C-alpha cells in the first residue's frame, strides 16, 4: 500500500473517530443545558453566565492554542525544542494570569455584573494548569493520534456535564458554568499525560523565541478574532434587548452552532497536522482538503436537518422555559452550514505557514459581522427583536467566507467551480431529507412534542444518511467502514 493511501486512511479514521465521539458529546451537552434550564437555571442566569463564558475562549487561546500550533507545525522536533516551547509557554501564561487579576474586575464592571470578572479569574487558573497537558496534546495531534484525544475529550466533557448539573443542583445557577469547565480541564490534563507522558528538560533556546512568538501570535490572534466575531452577537443582543434575550438567543445559538462547532473544530484539529505534513505536495493537499470539506459538511448535515424540521419540538422538549427561539434557530442553520465549510480554511493556511492571511480575514470578518449585527439591530430590532441579530449573521457571513475561500483555494490552485460542485450534492441530500420529517410535522400537529420529536429526528437522520450513502458515498456505512479499518 503506497504512502499516500496509508496517510489517507489514517486521516479518515481520525476524522471518523473524533467526529463520531464529538457528535455524541455535543448531543449530551445540549441535553444537559436543557436539564439546567428546566430545573435550576433561569434564562436571566444563563444570560449573565454567557457574558463570562464567551470570554473563556480567549483565555484558552492566550497560550495553549498558539504554542500548540508551533509544536505541530514545526518540520522537525527534538527534546530541546519541545522543552524550550514549554518554558516559554509557562512564562507567557503566568504573565497573562497576573494581568487577568487586573482586567477581570474591569470587564465585570463594564458588563454591569461584577460576578463576570470573578468568574474570569476563577476560570483563568487554567492558564497555569494547561501547562500540564499542552505538550502531550500537541504531540498527540502531531502524530495524528486522535483516537486517544477523542476518548479523553469525551470523558472530560462528561465530567463537565456532571459538574454543571451538580453545582446547579447545589444552588449555583451561574457558577455551575465555571465549575463544569474546570472539572473538564482537570480530567483533560490527567488523561493526556496518561496517553503521552512527558516531562520538560531545563533548557530554553532563546535564539528561536522570537520566531515562535510571531507565529503563535498570528495564529492566536486569528483564532481570537474568529471567536470574537462568532460570539459578539451575544454582547450585541444583551446591549439592545436585555439579559433574558441573551439567554434565549444563546439557547437557539447553541442548539445549532454548538454541535456544528464541536464537530467542525475537531475536524479542523485533524486537518491542521495533516495539511502541515502535505504542504510540499499540493496535489495531495488539494485532494485531502476536498475530502475534509465533504466529510465535515456531511457530518454536520443531519444536525441541521433535524433542527430545521423540529426546532419547535426541540425547544418545547429540552428548553420548555425558553420561548420565541425557534425562528432564530432555523435562521442560524444557514450560519451553521456556512461554518461547516469555513472551518477548514484557517488550518489550511496555518498549515502552509500563512497565518498572516488568516489574520487579515479575521480582522475583516470582525468588522463585517459585528457591523451587520449592529446594523440589523438598529434597522430591524424595533420590529423583529433579537431575531434581527440572526438575520445580520446570515447577511454578513457569506462575505467573510468568500474572502477566506479566495485566499485558501488560490493556494491550492483549486477552481471555485470544482469546489462548489463537491459541496452542492451534499447540500441537495439535506434538502431531500427535510421532506419526510416536515411531512410528519405538518400531518401530525396533535402529537405531543416529546412523542413527535424522536419520530421526526429518526426519519430525518435516516433520510440524510441514506441520501448521503446512496448519492455521495458519505453515509453511516462509510463512517462505520472507516472505524473498522485497521
């Protein structure tokens, strides 16, 4: 078996493992959020917590993402380089944690909720703890050992869910959203060290520090801006429509974008080391990029179809205290589809050493999407309420994707017509699968949502799987074959 075929099977198995496991965890997370809102957490509590949660990601990126990328992207590694990157990360993370004690309370006062600042400081302790596992995580990614990463991530997220539910039941409806992630982080550190034990050497190569910081800085800034423009809508909804509207908007957003992002981000993690390995062979790189794009859209399509058809029932069953979110959820399905396509451009350009291109796109995207959100709130908010922000997303996101695609496809020499043709057939399978589920919704309006929802979900998912397997070779059978491949 030639090297290209071996690499392709290894990458496909990685995508299949992490995609399957991550989809299960995402579903569990949605169910957990439903239990929290049904029993202990009000939409206003969720709105306050969201003001802090949307900032957590910046703390994750502050050290872990950039330095991990340095280790993954390097053509060759030795023990001195790995240890040098580790000690550099320790210094940067310690400095940032100190700054957080100053910035956190200021952000809390700016938001009008001092608890937000306290939550940021508590979660910020992970800046120090992540030094326990960021090197093992990077080495596992570099070696494409995503089966182990997927298992650890699944177990850690189960701990997160248990922590959130436990703290909420104990009377902490806001702080539970900090306790859960901290439990997840603790389990992640233990699990990754067990999978890939590593200890640092006392060495620091100062001559390469500047190059590492520049690359890590560009990568981190791009991802931070990406997180900003993906989540700034929460802040805009809160400013224009209040805390309760933030809670409702977040439920609709997470119902759609959380499972899409969860699957897509892990596919992107597989893609980054794969693209870095193939960067010198552009034909193989273009072929793998096309495969990744099709696989990722196919994995997210069943989620979007179920939400488009059953948004009313999903909210009624899992979030009975949340009202008026179904229209936003359906609108955001368009954004979810676009996000599934967009997520691979960033790791492609980073893998090619073109982190600066991603930074340009991120700056433009932050301006365009935040501007569209504000403009929609001003123009449509008086009549549509917070639904206007979702419309702003749909208007702005295609512009961002067009710019990112222009940079990425140009590097591959891949014609846009060919790329679009790869994806149109998959989207057509989703459109076909909407029909049966929608028929059940229309023909059985008297059924209780708890009864109708599983019927609609099964019919929709089976419809997508059969259409993908029949017309695109990407259904459940294809995933099962990848998992069985040795």
